[in-house]
C-alpha cells in the first residue's frame, strides 16, 4: 500500500516519498524490512525512532523526527482514532476463501453468499449463516442458531441451539455461547437460606438434593459485538440473555443466565456477572470485577478492576474496592487504613 493511501485513510500528511510501498505496520523495535512502517504515536514509542531500523515512520503532530532520518514520514493528528483506523487498513483477519470444506457437516442450514466454512465444523439443522461470514475450523453452530452477515468465528467456538449473533460479530477461540445457566435449588431449605437469615433453614443431617432449573430460552447478541476467547455466555431461563450492539467482551469472562448488557459497554478479562444482572449502556467493568445476582449497573458507570459489587451502581458512578463503593469513599477507606496502621505503630513504640 502506498504511503499516500495510508495518509489519506488517516487524514494525515506525508513528508518525503509519498509513493513508498508499505507492507507492514510494526512497533519501532521490530522493524526489519524496507516495507516496514514504524508506528510511534505515544511518547515511549517516539523515543525508539532514534534507534529503529525502519525507513518509514508514522508519528503524530508535534513529534516529527529530525529531517532526513526517514525516507517517508506520515504525520497524523493527535486523534484517539489513529490506531483503530491504521490497524483496520492492514490484514487483521485470518485468510479464508469462500466455500464449505469437505470435512464440514452442514445439515439443512441456510448459508449466505460468499461464506467460508472451515474444516470439521458442524452446522445444525435450521441454522443460518449470514453472507460473507467466516466460520473457521472445528466450530459448532447448533440447531436453529444464527449468525448475521460479515461475522468471524474462530476455531473451537460453540454456539448453542437457538442462539443468535448479529451482523459483524467476532467470536474468539473456544468461547461458549448458550450453555445452560447455573440454576439449582435444594429440595429443602439449606445453607444458602441459613446464610440469608431464613428461620426455615434445615440443619438435619443427610443429603439435600439439588434440583436443576432448566434453561428454556436462548442468547441474543446484537451487531458489532466482539467476544473474547474462553468466554462463556449462558442462555436464559425464561427469557434470553442479551448483549447489546457494540459491546466488547474480553477473554475469560463469565456472563450468567438472564443477564442483560446494553450497548457499547466494555467487560475486561475475568469479569463475572451472576444471573439476572442488568448492565446499562456505555459501562466499563475492569478486570476481575464480580457482580452479585439481580443487581443493576447504570449507564456510563465504571467499576475498577478487582472490585466485588454487592449493591446497585448508579448511572455515571465510579466504584472501587471490596466491597465496591463510590471512588471517593474507597480512597477515604484506604487513607483510613494507613492512619490506623500509623496509630498502631505509634502505640507499639510507646509501650516499648
């Protein structure tokens, strides 16, 4: 791709040879070949331009290297969209030709135009695959399930019966969509009831059989949703588990039955949402956040990494800690702990 074409896509300008051919966009420390474009849009990477082997560089306004250091320099504005736009230009999807691999099993499914179905994939009766979607190897799309147009499903993904994914969805390796929800009730009141203060809790010895609450509904996922590797999204009990359009879900996330997530939210790695949690639009949950069942997290809220949420979170709020509380309260609690420690140290010193 010509440097001029890359610059046009980024609404940037070119200093030097605009006809230079760019083959790869790479970190400055990894540039090796003539066609490598060293991308330096942060302060740390800009420093590495002094030692990079690249002959071409992408920088932001105000961080241009000294004249003559590179044959071609693309100067972009200081925009949050520079990296998303740049990475979308170069190959970012696995190569796949349209067609159904001979080892795939497609049983009475509706397959759109220009779809690619990889080796050892199984697509069940009544399933539907939208046009131009790429289904890689060893994927299972069960009976009545569907993906929209332009989807990308990586190897090992399992999509359960009746579950639906919208257009342009991306599902990474070994994700599970549509397993049964984790719903069980003991035949007699038991330990959980006792923990909740129930006077009917049984303390008699012997077994207390757990009866399964069967999942009768599905999972519904909107458009432009990305789901990380090894993430699990359970089907609903009587109504679907729902993920809103534009939401991005990281690796190793657990989304329980009946959960509803709004649009354009971000769930980072190892987030766990218990059953019937409602997450609003534009919410950010940091890594390892846990949310107890039947809680609500309002639009635009942010919960810091490692927090355990045991109460509803208002719209626009920032919560931190264990248990999660408003940021100002969490910071006050930390300061108080340090004061207590200093007080105890002082008290020990007086005794000695």
